[in-house]
C-alpha cells in the first residue's frame, strides 16, 4: 500500500494553494491546527498496523525544501515500516508515552518527547507495541525541492531485538536541559532555550531544531531571517505570535510557518509557559542569519 507520507505529500501538492498565494493569506489562515477529527487512518511503508494522520504544514507553506509536517497518532500495533529515503531526510517525534524506534536495523525504546533524525541513505521505522495510541509527528525535508522517494524493506519491525542504549542520533526535548537567556532576540524577560539539533546533523538544508520555553510575561523579541524559514510548533501552552503587522492567538498543537524576511515574535498569554519546538530550514547549507529588533519590520 502506498505510504501515508507519499500520499499526503501528493495531496498537498495537488490541493494546496501556490506558495505565493499562501504567503498573502492572513496570518490566522496560515497556521496549522492539530485536529484529530481530520486524522485519516492508513498503513505506512508496510507497517503492521495503522497510523491516523493529518497534514499539519504543507510544502507550499514555505519556499525551502519542506516536503511535509504530519501530525499523527500511532495506533496500538501500528507504526511506520522499515524503509529508506535516498533524497530526503526525516525525523519521527513521539510526544507522549514511548515507541520502538529503528534506524539502520537497530531498535531502541525511546520515551517522549523525543525524536530521531535520519540522514539520507539510512533506513528507519517506528512501532507502537502498547495498547494505547501514541502522539506522533513526522517531518520530511528534501534535497531537491518537491521530490520524495522511498524504498520499502517489507519489515514492520514487530518483535525486533532492542538495544538498551540507542546506536543512533536522538533528540530529547527535556526542559531540564534548557538554559536561561535574558532579552532573547530583544524580547522581554528571561526565556529558556536550547539548540537541540544543529546543521551538522543533517545533509540537506535542514538547519536546526530549537527548544524554547517562554514564561508568563516574557517574549521572544521581533526578528527576521533572510536565509532561513521556520516552523514554530506549540508543544504546550497558549500565546500570541506576531508576523509583520499581524498577530494571532496560538495553542498547543498549532504550527506557525515563518517565511524569508518575515519579522516575527512570540509571547506567552500570561497564564503560563509557552513551550515551542522550532524547525529551521535554510536556503543554503550552513548559512544562517538573524536580524534583531524593530528595524526588522522596516524591510
């Protein structure tokens, strides 16, 4: 059966508006909202059981080589079968519970919130052996814009031998690893921040994954990037995002795409912490930039 990743990518390319039109849409209409009522069950890469997924951020949301950001649940006994990508890089992320991650034929049990990045030319899979759904995300970035490939191994990884210590790269989004930064990007108060993955992890132009916690009363100040586009995913909490002259309310499960040169800032709604995962994808490998302050809004 065709993988859910390829199917949803093709659907996005077929039905989503052109990127230029999406860029002109009001900010509130650009934000992806996790909505389980929109999940659709499917098997993926010869998996043993189902996942239930929606396309959270389509490739047309950005100009960089994003193929998709999917938001899913892995059903009990479900997952993604063992497969290769030779022209794209992917990362599976589990937000709660635990799952069996496989990379290059080696399997370990990882507990959320955790991800495992996979470089081009390496195989991977995930399996949920439990009796409960597991909250899940899949992000795919291409070496060639608009191109997707997969080579299935017809292996659901059910009953795979497990290594106690993973033999592959992992990304754990743990608040205990965050470090305080005052007036981050010229913002208010003190936030907690960590670069969880940098560009050396990836072969594509996938630049980084950051973890940011904005306490009540604090903010990530207005800034922009000429050569990097981002997706801010709300892990927990509520807040506001400003992009240019527009503002919108954001909640847990929302994803905010930020395009080249768009001044943007984030703040908590004042009732608690706003916790964000930031996916950065650059136009050129290892070329990153940030322009700070209100001057960013004058370009």
